[in-house]
């Protein structure tokens, strides 16, 4: 019998195919309850139950949740996960708006634990972040903590541990809060689709590898073959101009994800791609799919070939319906979509990782025996200079040797060498440039940014010189792909803006880092060295995020809504997680209506652990 390791103690034995497709057994070691299956007259057979196996659904006002080490097998090797009620993902909690829920969380493990109710508006002491939430120090081994709060919202959310590396080892699950009033849209069937990433490695080992060599998991870096191909296609002058630019900045145009499918197996409702999760439908039904990105580090691009998706909610909040072919879901975001299969055939729910190194897979089908293969993944993504916050159209290339102190002094550049060689020969008209200056952000136009003293030094390797609002930009890898892709510019609240006041204060935060040293921070300062962000109770303030890095960052403010500024002040969408694109800026409004201590951080797991985090205090 093979040895079973505790979470975080596993050795690593990689197999590229295993981690892309996973194991057909998936989470078969876990127990699934009969409530795990959505309503269907055809779901009573044992075959249907086997196919539809997923997290148990718990309903009501009182819940008992228990942490324990539970055996799973996603890759062909037995592992012990950090499970809640013996399941990965944890049970789906089904609540009702207006109810007061009580959740008794028992810790049967050897380490402290916690649960954070992501996106739920509640008192600070119930938020579940040790040493940040008021009077909450975590749940000690052998102890039970009682969470109790009233539900003043509806929609799709999720919950996860906020202790150590437990979220990465399986401690996450979905929440559905049914509204008091009927939903503003019709549907016949309702499924939760939780997508996530799993590694057999010890999370601390993953983190240490990234600290020692940030590109450890990146097998898409440029090769001699790539160089020869570029030379043949573009000639020496253009090839050297492009490569010299990146080399002088000591950056890579292939840095898309820190952790990739080399170690990750991507799951849909706890099932690996080789097997996949399956949901049943009848032709002509409207099926509501509640997507939750519960991954630690992975953005997913989601589509269902052959079906249009009508997005009806973002981060639990109803929006004006938008029909798309595809959407990008950042870590911690949720999207509700309605699909209407018109044929008696199977459809693939395809969630490819942003770096195109793997995918999660599900199937919608009228019959469990009807299946469909996953589509081919899109081509590899290559970053552009626009993704670094460089507006090439407005740049005086002859002055590139000067210090771009107005907003883009890139610490890794040798500016003296760029005058006369760095940019010459580049055909900027053919560059894949993101849309810039759309005029749909809170200010209506792009705004000049400033860089504070703390951003300069070896701990920051890039500062965006001309970051733009990109609300109409679907993002790297999705531009001009022939599909209709959701953007933030498409999202408009179904209801009038909750708080129409203009802000009385503005805060500019820069998302900063040094990729090669794997250092992540806000304004160049990590959490341990940072002052608290203090808010006055009842104030309305604007937060301007400037992403000075080449990676997407999902930024989550606990306890309060982030009202995304899209240019329509009357129907501002409310989000709990806001994606800051590479080299771009974005703004949102916050009403400080929740007293106490709150966490504010990047939801990329290892970025948060490295210091891209702030402690907020409302008083």
C-alpha cells in the first residue's frame, strides 16, 4: 500500500501529461452526498449520480462544518487534502437572503485554521481573517468557532481558509444565497461550477522555488528555435530591436503565470480533466451556471463551444444581461451565466488556464452516456510593450535615453544604451496593442500617475510609464480571437447606484514587484512594513489602482463593496474582487460602511503570502 502524506508533506514526481489531463478517478476517494445533484427527472439512476458527483449541498440556517485531513487522488497518487466535511471542494452552502445563519466550525487538524466568507457583507469579527478581523485569532486544534451573521444579499459567492497554505490544499467551497424576491431572469436548472487548481507538491515548496527562481514552472520561455523563427520572419534589425528591449529590462514576454500546468491539475467541481464534471439538461431548457474561480493562482478563460452565454451576475450582483462567447474569470471572481442548449448533444464546458498550459473540463449533456472531447487550447500568449504600460504611439523614441520620470522609469532598463538602438526598426503599427484611453473609466479619460519614493529600488523592477484604463480590453490572449469576449466595460448594474455620492478622498495604490526575486508589494512596501489604510466610517472614497507589473492581479477588499467605475455613474456595478490588468490602471469607489479591521490584498495566493497585502481599519 502506498504511503499517504499529510497536506504539504508530499514529494513531487511530475508527469506533464498527468498534470494537464489529471486522473479519471478524480476525487473518487471523497464522499459525496445525494444532495450534490441538481434537480432532474433523469438524475435518479446510479450512472447519473456517478457522473454528476460533486460537492454535497447543505441547506438551512444552522451548519456544522469540520476541518480534517481527507484522502484524495487527482493525479494517480494518494494525497491528504485539507478538507471540510471530508470533501474537496467543500460542501456548497445554500442560504436564503434575510436569514441569520449559524456555522459551527470545528478544527480536527494539528494546525490553526479559519474560514473567510468571500464577498459576504458581515461584521468584522465574523470575517475570519486571523489577526486582521476584530477579535479573531483563528481556530485552534480541537476547538469549535461559532460564526453567526445575517444575510443582507443574494447571489453566488464562496468560502475558503485564510490560514497558512490551507486554501491551496483544498479548503474552499461555494455559497449560493437565494433571493427573497424572484430572480430577474428565468432558468429551469441551476448548477454551481467551481474551478480550481491542485498540486501534489508541498505549497511551501512551491513558494520557496518561486523565491529562488521565479520562472521555475515556466516551460514556455523563448528558445533558440523561437529566435531562429523570428529572424527568418522579421530579419535581423527588427529581431534585435525587439529582443534588445526585453533583455535590457531583464524581463520576459512569456511571464504569464507564476505557477503552471507543470505542477497544477485543473479541476471542475473536484474532477480532473480526464474525467470531468457533468451536468444534465433537457433540450430547450435554460440552464444557470454559477462559475466560481476558487483557484490559488490561475485565471481561466471559459467558453462552451456551440453555446452563447448570457452573463446575468458578476460577483453575486445582478447586471444587465450580456451575451458572449467567452469570459475571463480571475482568481476569486464569480460569474453567473445562462445557456440554452438547442440540440440533444453534449457540450464542453472548457476553462483553459490563462497561460495555456492546461484546462479544467466539464460537460453539459442530455444523457450521461453522451460525451464530447475538450476543444484545442488557444496558442501561447506573448506579452507586448503595451502590456507593460508603454504607449508606443505617443512615445518619443529619440528620447528613450532619458529618465522617464513622468511615470515610467523602469528600474531594470539601461536607458543610456537605448538611445539609438533599443527601439529603432520596430514596426509599431503591427504590434498587438491593447485598447487604451477608452474614456469609460471613472475620470472619463486616462490620468497621470505618480510614483512615490518607496517604489524605487531593487525590490521593484518595473514602473508603468503610461498606464491606461482598459475597461474595453478583454486582456492578453483574448484580443481579436474571433469570439465575443466579456470585458469590464460590458458590466452595468441592473439597479441604480447604491451610493451616488462623489468621493471626498482619493487613494492611489501601485501594485509593485520584482519578478526575478519574487517580491510582491503595494507601493513598493510589503505588509509587514506598511501602515494601515485608515478609513472614516461613512466616507466615500476612490481607490486608483496602478498595475506596475506584467501580470494580472485580482484585488479583494474584505467587508465592503468595490464599486467599479465604468463611465456610467447611475448604474455602477458592485464587485468584491477587481482585476488590474498588466501595465494598466483602474478605479473604483468604496463606501466605508463597515466598522473594524479588514484585509485588502491580491488574491493570487503566493503574491499575498509575499506581501501584496494591506490592513484596512474603519473607525
